C-alpha cells in the first residue's frame, strides 16, 4: 500500500468551511476511498 501525503496541500490551502473539505476530499478522492470504506465510522458525516 502506498501512502500519499496530503498534509502539505491541506496546510497550505486550508479554509475554515465545509466547501474546502468537500474540495479536499474530491481532489484526493482515490486516497480517501480506502479510508472511508474501511476506517471511517461515519463516512456520511466525514
């Protein structure tokens, strides 16, 4: 499994609103797919 570090993007572009988070999840959707599928308890709430 390859881990893609999304933290630099998050720290450089963070804006405190839900639109940013939705964009962030879409931008890195392939990276979050496994997380939401297997590790997130409430994927609908992200």
